[in-house]
C-alpha cells in the first residue's frame, strides 16, 4: 500500500513539473459527478440495486499545446464517487403494520490525475468543440456513509466515516476517460463546458476475483476557465 502511495505522489509531482515547464495555459474547473458501482450480479459482494449519487468535483488543469488542434491536458482533481441503495420493509408493532424506509449513500473522496489527449475543432477565435480521451489515476483518500431512515412518521439522518482498509477497498484505481465539450473565447482566455464518462478498470475489491468484482462508473459535467499566462503578461 505504501509503495503504491509513493507511486501516486510521484505521478502528482511529475504532472506538476509538467505544468510548470514551457506550458502557460492553465485553469480551474468545477462541476458534478454522477457515480455508481457496476458489479457482476449475484456473484458480487454488492448485489443490491445500485443507484447513482451526485458528487462534487473541483480542481486545476493545464494544456500542453502540440499544435493548433492537438494538446495534452493534465488535471489534479478532488472528485466524489460511490453509490446509493434504498429499501422498503414492513414489520408489525402492536399488531399495526409499520413501513420502514431506508436510503444509504456510500461516498468515496478521491484525488485524481487524468492525463488526456485533447483534440479541438474549429477557429480558435470562435466557439470550438473538443474531445478528450485518456487514462485517469486515482487514490481514495477517505469515505463516509449517509443513512436516512423513515419509520412511524419520523425521519433520522446519520452520517459516519467508512474505514476503507477494513472494507478491503482498493484505494488505487486506473480508469478510462472519454469526454466532449465546447469552449467560448472570453478575454483573456476561454470558458469551457465538458461532459465526461469514466469507466473504472481496477477491481475495487482487494479480495479480487471476477466473481467479486466491483468497478466505478461515472458521468460528469464541469465548467471551467483556461488562460494563457504569456498572453496575459503581454
């Protein structure tokens, strides 16, 4: 675990040095992530009907320009992933049937470093479309559960931390990312909007095996701003 953590820190430092090299196009972004788990049905550790959660994502990014249309985009993000489940049960109290409803949300806070190939379409002075594709490297820094229980007309909400190591949760993840968006020139840089799908390639269950495989799946929407610092200085 410690060795993997060192590799992740090395990846972050390498990305930062890349950003601080000849590249001067930097920016920030924020948005939401609709995340859930996929699993292998009844053979998986999680066999409930999993729903998506609405999580936050925010961070910085930079572009390394190769030519007018092609760039390498690297980012450092905080992003929330996970899933939610709900259930309805009935029990009898004093010969009266009582409906018991519960909703549980499992949220994992990730630090994430995407390294993406970006292709832009159109005139740089006008609205441009773009597409991104590439790998994403993630580390699960922490997690928590939020439970909402309704019974006898009363609703209780509880939040408590989740110990990922006790759950044998694989903290390090590699994903495939695919996004599309558009940018609008806004002096001195550009405002952009992007929709991005992410497909986890790492089994989150450290006990492993295809019969106990769980993977992150996400679909995010972000907006941000990029500025070329050399143009600002001019």
